[in-house]
């Protein structure tokens, strides 16, 4: 929340970013989204934090990063889950807690998006991570 507080303290009600500053908005949106990995963010929240119109934020972000801000944020959080799974042995119930920690509240959609991005279900990534951990300990 610290980053959000800083952004809000810099912006005043009359301090609306011009529509032509889409590159700036794209970069700022990236910074805000990257700092907030443990919960989903809505476009209205992002607009409020950046004190800018949704379309300008979306246009600037897509121009720079090739995707929408919310799609990027979802992919970023999915990568955070995967990195955790690859680095840590997890128990069965931990996968649910981990997905919720990163802001995925609908487990079916989480698994579907995870598989679309990585080609395997999160439970399969966990299993292969645990297997490699066991193999490393055996040697």
C-alpha cells in the first residue's frame, strides 16, 4: 500500500494527466501493477491511483507492453505462483492458499488460466517441483 499512498499524495484533484501522456501512463501503470502482486486490481482502481482515464492508461500500456494492464497483471501474478511452486515443496492444501494469496479467488478459473499460460495444471507443476526436490536430496 505504500506505493499507492505515494502516488495519491503526488496527485491532486486538479492534477489529471493529459490524454497525450499515454507512454507515461503505460509506465506508471506497469509500476503500480508490479508492486501489487498479492491481489487483483480493477481498471477503476488503477484509474483512481493514476488519476487518469481508463482508455489513456490502456492505450499507453498496450503501446509499450503489447497487452492490456489487467491481462499483464494476471500473467504477472500467475508467474508469481509458478515461481513459488518451482522453488518450494508444497502440501496439497497450500496450493489453494497460495492461489488466494495472489488474488485468485475462483480456483477453477485460476487452474484454467494457469494451464493456458504454462501448459500444465498448477498441481502438476507442484508435483514436478516436489519430485525434483526429492531427486536432488537423494543425490
